[in-house]
């Protein structure tokens, strides 16, 4: 294949990949940081969803958005297509180490395509989302690798050996510079991969999801009081025992009650269950009304919060399951059943649902921290900041 045609083909593919990567970077930013932005053109349905893929934890590698990796890759490919001319410039003489640029492009394209296949697998099997623009870049990566090796499989394989040999030779020739660059690169990647400061949305997701894996609330308390009765900071919590995020939030609030000496949590039932909630149109959490009754019956025997943790953790489906929890906590069985089925219990849930509706609450968990509405579960470090802002103090 004529070298100029090969170079031109790679440059066109590199430019196309670069444009797509820049577009993906824009989609990534808008999807994660523009709260009221419209969906991107490539978010067609639940499966073909560029925005959903951009919001997922697999949209980054080592704490850097994949779109930025793509930009770096295509800029490198374009650089390699012109390195022969650049090395002729006197102060760029060190670029002489790039002896076989097409081999490097073929190698990098193959590695990029292999990484793309891993990403495709994660997209299909972990997040169940497909990004069309990403798929196009995967194809571009493969074509770049094949085109750089003149569509010759032997040349493609040989490019790996050539790249490795030239890499070792270059490292030996500029050992000090190579060591400095490696240290800088590793340090930067360690920083980004540990702190997630370049992908704060992933940092938040990971901080929240680590609580999901906790099977037993290690901060649980007994009794009807969570926190300090004379607290300066009051948290009015509306939650649902079937809600997965409420489960996480419950652990965080217990943790906060252990950490801060002057907070108090007041729980209000807001089950997304049509059995008792007339304000919803979709029965999102069947059995939530059933568990709310169990919590109230437990409160009447002085142990609301421990029962709440057990309800989140065990998800009882029937009265037999519920009575096992009541027995575990040493409740009087007859009183528990009587309170569970009482009109007073049902009326309390009705009143709380009515109050929540008047506050226009439409999701759980929703909290009011000294009057400030906080919707949804927050990473614990954000919850701490909000509590401290309202005057929460450390210690007993």
C-alpha cells in the first residue's frame, strides 16, 4: 500500500475518532453535570442510551473518563502520522526514537480495540446499555490497526514485536527521561484512580454503593430514639422499607447518629405501595405498607429503630416472617399482632402519607434537615457536610 495513502487513511480515521471522542466527552459532561439538560441524540431507549452509559461507573478507567482516553489515543495516532517530519526539526531530534510509526499505530489500534471489546462486554452485561458512538469508535480502532499494517495479519502480529523492541531501545537511549515520565504517569494515574477527583459522579456512586453491600447495619440502635432527644439538628425522614436507597440511607443516618452528638432522626413512613398509598399511580414497592405497620407495632413496644433495620435487611413477606422478627426482639406477640392490625396504626400511616403529599414528596428517601429538603441518598461525606452546616457537632 502506498505510504502516503496509508498515512492519509489513518489521518482521516484518526480525525473521525477524535471528533467522536470530543462529542462523547461533551455527552459525558452534560449527562453528569447538567441537571436539566435534554437527552442526547443517541439516547434512543433504555438499551441504546449514550447518556446512561456516560453516567455509569464503567464510563471511566483509572479515574479518567473513557472519552478523554479516546481523545488521547487519537491525538497520539495523528502525532505518529507526522512524527517523521517532526523529527527533522532540530530541537525535536529526540523524536528519532519513533523509528516505525506505522507499527506503533497498528499496535496501539489493536490494544485499543481489545480494550473496546472489554468495554462492550461490560456495557452489555453489567449496565445493559449500548452507546452507538462508542461502537463506532471501536470499529475505527480496528480499522486503524488493520490499515496501519496494510491489512496484512503477519504485519499486524509483527507490529507487536517491533513496538516492544523499539520501546526498549528508546528507554535505554533516554533512560533518565523515561524514568521521569514513568514516575509522572504512574503518579498521575494513582492519584486519579484513588481519589476519583476527575470523575466525581463515579466517586459519589462508589461511596453510596459500598453501603449496599453491607448486609447488617453495624450502627443499629435499640429503642425509639435515634440520636439525642435535645438535638440542635433534626432530620425529618420520609422513607419506604422496600426502597433500596432507603436501606443505604438508614445505615448512613445511624452512622451519623454515632458520629454526631446533637442530631436526632424522626422517621415518617412513605410506602410506595398502593395497598395504603392513594397518592401514587404505580405500585412500585408492594409489601411496603405491610412493613410500615410492623415498624409502628414495634415502636409501641419500645424498639422502633432496631425493627426498622431488621425490616430493611430481611424484607418479611408475610405475617409468619414478621412474627419471627418480633420474636427475635422479644416482643409480646399478641400485643404486636393487635397493634399491627389496629385502626390507629392504619390511621397513622394515612396521616403521614397525607402530610408527605402536602409537601409534594414524590420520592424516597426525602429528608428535611432543619427544614432544608434533601432528596435522595447522598454519599456519606456529603451528608456529613450538610449536617455540619446545620450545626452538627462531633462527640458524645
